[in-house]
């Protein structure tokens, strides 16, 4: 089918590199269709939006139909991926895309057009992470995780909320107000804590996550090192009442003890300095000069701190 005469723009959207190039043709009214280099219409009908999606070894086109519903077109057939269009559709992550159904609930669709959980749609979902799991909200105050096979990871547990998920680890809020760390691959819930710091911008060292945990007995913060496929490891069990944040990959953190003095802990939970000080300034990664990671004022003098724990009065 030849394109109509009211086309106002033609833009390349995909090329196979084998003399096959496809374009999006747009009419004066803003309607769009995909055409080939011979100006033949490839798609069956017109759309309000067309976007190219590259999903691993597949090519798909996310389209917004004239009725404001969404679907995906397969390549090279240019046929609808799903027989039923959606009220919302998004990009693919780890082989699945989030879709919003007619009931305003959410699910996932695979690149083969299969709905991951056809019998159960969810109040809210997050994208899949690399380990093959996604966060789902089953109903009010009831969160959980779903695997790439479509089963709920903790079917006998109810989580009030869920937080950061990295690789196979995630943080959950329990109905008693405490928090726990869970291993999604092992489907294990570790011991309860009063508080667990979220994994925002976690520090990685040989695939270790470092986060902070507060015990149930008190509010002191403890640092744990978490390794994929291993149990969480206690890195530091000192009496620490507050902590800073890791500085953009330097691998050090400022901590405060019950005497309101400061020190530095490395990613393995070791104290860097021999003494505790009234204050410490840690550089950001961009501020660090060579081995120097920060400074302190002590006795009216400024001392620069090296990452080995040594201090000098000036930068060398």
C-alpha cells in the first residue's frame, strides 16, 4: 500500500544493515505509520506514537493506537505482540515489560507475547532486576516479589513494604514494624532488625554490598557486608550511634561513637584511624588527591588523611 499524499515528514527508525531500512511517516494530522524504502506502508493502519525497542536479540515497536491503547509490533512481521492492547505499556527489562490492563492493574509481558501472571494482576509492579525478580504489590499493605517463572517468592509472608533490591538481596518492612533482609534466590528471610539502611548507591568491592543495620536491642548502627550467594557478614560491631554515607566509590565512611567522636571505617568494617576526633571531613571521589581521602583539625592544625590511615600536616 502506497503512503497518502499528506505526509509531512519521513524519519528513519530502523535499518538491518542488509539494504533494509524502515521509516516512520507522519501525516499533517500527526498520525504515524512504518514504511519501507519503496514508500510502501508496512504496518496495518496508523498510530499516534511509534517507538523502536531493542530487546536482547529481538526488535519490537511500541505503538500507541488511535484509541489511546498500547501494544507492541513484532519484527519482521509487524504484527501485534498481544491480542489484547493495554492502557499502558513500557520498555523491556530483563526480558519483560510492565503493562497496565483495562482494570488499571499491572502485569508483565514477555517478548513472546505471554503474560507472566495471567490469573493475578497487581496493584503496582517494578521492573525486573538482573537476578530475575521483580517487586509486586498484591493489595493494600501486602508486597512481595515475583520470579521470572511467574511464582510469588514468599507466598506465606506478607510484607508491609519492600525497598531496594540488588542482585538477590532486598529489604522488607514486616508487619511488626521491624525490617529484614531477604535473599530472593534462596527464598530466605534473615533475622529481624529495628532498621536497615537502604542500598541507595551501595558500595561494591569484589561484589560485596555494604549497608548499615540497627539491632533490635538498641539503635546502634552496625555495618554488614553482603556477598551474592553468601550469608550476610557482620563487618563492624562497634558501638556506633550515627554514620555518614560512602563517598562515591572511595570505600570509606565516617562514623560517630557514643562519646560524639568520629573515625573512619573502610568497606571491610576496619577502623582507619588509631584515635577518635571531634570531626572529620571526607573527600568526594572527585576531590580526592592521590592517596588522600580527607582531613581533620586537631590541636589547631590541619592534618590530611591517607587511605592507609597515615596523617600528614600538608599534602605531599
